[in-house]
C-alpha cells in the first residue's frame, strides 16, 4: 500500500511560522502586562486600587462589599472572562494554521470545510465563500474587542459613580462639627477613589491589555485567511492543470 506524500504547501509562506508567531505575540504581551501586575502588587498599588486594608485578607475584602472594592472586582471579572475567551480563540486559530501544513486536514476543521466547498466552484463563488468565512472568523473575535471597549466604559461609569458619592457626602452644615466633618472627608475619599481608580483599571485592563490581545488575534486571523486562500487557489489551479493534489508528485 503506497503512502501518500505530503503536499508541498506554501513555499513562500510557512504556516509553522505564523503558528508560532501568533503564540509568541500572545505570550509576550501577557508576560509584559503580567510583570506590570506583579510589580503593582508588591508595590502595594493593587491594595490601594481595591481599597484593601493591610490586615484584611482578599476573601474578606471581597465580602466587605465596599463600593470601590466591589466595583473593581466586577471589572476584574469582566476582564478575566474576556481574557479566557481570547486564549481560546488564539488556541483555535493556531490549531487551524497547523492544519494548513497537512495534506489531509481533519474533516471538522475550517481548512477542510473551505477546501471541500470550493472544489468545482467558479471564481465568483470562491470569492463569496472566502468572504463568508472571513466574516465568520472575525465575528468570533469581536467579543474580545467588545470586552476591551466595555471595560473603559465601566471605568467611566465608575467615575460618575465616584463623583455621585462625593456629591452625596458634602454637607455644608457639617463643617463646624468635627465628627461630622471627619465622616464627610471619609466619604469624599471613597468617592474620589472610585472615580480615579476605576478609570485607571478600565484603561489598563481593557484599552491596553485586551485591546492589544484583540490586535494580535486580528492579525493572526488575517494571516490564516491569507494562507488558506492561497492554498485553495493553488489546489484549484492544480485541478485545472490536470494535477490531482491527492496523488503524489512524480520524483
């Protein structure tokens, strides 16, 4: 039984390169932001942002339901959900790029599905199928872009909430009373903390971190589509020339 020789794919563009490039960009970006978060933690900035007291554990800080702490935890949860989705999309896109190296990609893969659909199709139909696939792939990563936009908006909403806390804590008649004045200053501090730190967290986690990951995914998806389109057109041309890609090339 003769063993089929792998199809010579992408002489100018090696899928292996794009597979590792996608993971490399994703890992490097997360290492940079992860290092920043570690520095922020040891510098005590994270405790300040979460309004965590030194003698209170993180579990207890979460259960205190302080306005600033609860809101920052909410934003952190939204970020984590977006990050996990982006990790899954990087894995799936990288896997599909790997399938481009195979002469016979798995039947469940996007590569196999696209190559099967364009067999016998004219140029217009192939262009339509390619456009549909592009829209489908980019729609899969739009959720990451959505979360990266929502987080800064949550930060701005937190700013409005903080100023509302500030305005509600101002009592002109309490200035003459030392105890009432102390409570008013405490309320002002909480309100300003919510206003300031939610904006910072939304900008860093959403606009910078997830926004950067989205750009990595967008470029990676574009690279995959370009490689897939080139392979599809090459196999179509081989069929036209009477060369079957399923048959080993003569030595």
